[in-house]
């Protein structure tokens, strides 16, 4: 299947890594759906930006922690774009930096519901559409994990890191489960990337504090992660599944 015939869904696509991935896939001729939880104006602005490409693109509001929202999201892609061939599980969340002794069950469950349950639900719906067993044409899934899955993110985001460790595990298991169904499943692990997520954690300048620890000596840009995602979705990665690309600057 040629790139220009492909239909991609990017969850959490209105900002940061998701938006950068949308720009790159649009430039390569993918028809796109970007989902967003609350940032409608940002999603609309992104649609306007990528309208210069000869593609079809839509934005759909959906909270991936809600099973009903996920089902509605995929149903909208079906009706407005057609059968999905690429899924980027980018939507995720973290909360204010905290040590474990100050974490509540509500906080932990909120993160797990989005980052783990939501990712699995999106994988489930994609498989139903992509799997050759169910009459699909195959496809590719890329799960956006985090370098925190390896570091554990002590003193800051152990709950977030644990959720991304789960994403790594589901990526490995799912890649084996659906390999015979024509579906490849891979992951990327971004490190310190210049996005708004650091503000969500309460420290907008976090990269400046930590960049001296990065072998390349700087934080990364969203488009540098988008490049890895795009390669894993492409036919150039046709023999790659169950693998990860660390976009961490050497950490």
C-alpha cells in the first residue's frame, strides 16, 4: 500500500510530538485523524496548517481513558476517512512532580487509566480494523512510551514511568500476538523533549536543569521524535516489529 493511500490516527495530536507527527505524515501524503481531549483551538489550527497538503484530515474530540470515547473516535475515522492503516498512540498524561509517599490512589489510577488502559483500548480498536484475520489489510501501530520507562523517573514521576513501562510490555506482547495478522507494533521512547508536558508537571524549564546529563548536550525537538515514528510506520520498517527507538539524546 502506497503512503498516499494510508490513513493514520494520531491520539493526542493537537500539540507537541503528536502535532509534529501529523505535520510529517501529512507531508508524506497520509490522510489523518488527530484526536484531542480539550484543545480544540489547537487542533483546528493544526488542520488549517496541514490543509496545504493534498490530503483529507479531521480532528475529533476524545478522551482515550473513556471506552465509549475510543469507540466513537474509531467509528468517526471509519465513516469520514475509511479503514485505518496506521495508529500512533501518542496521547498520555503526567501530573505534578511528586515523590511516591505523597501520591494518592486517585492520581495513580488517573495516569494508568489514560496511559495504559487508553492505549490498550486504541490498540484493540485498531486491530479489529487492520487484522487480516478480520478482513483488514494489515497496518502498523507505534506506541509512544518514554525514556522514563527505563530510568524510573525517581523523585518526579514514578507513576508515569511505571505506566510507560507497561506500554513497553504491551508493545512487546502485542507485536507477537498480531504478527500473523499483518500488523507491526513498535515503540518510541522520547527523552527530554521540548514540549508543554514539562509545564504539566510543574517545571517548564526542566530541560534546562537536566540537559547537562544528556550526552548530546541538549533537549530534543518534537519533530525529531516524529521522524522515528514516521519511519516505524513506513514500508521501510517492514521487517521491524516489537522494537523500540530511543530518542533520548544518548541517555
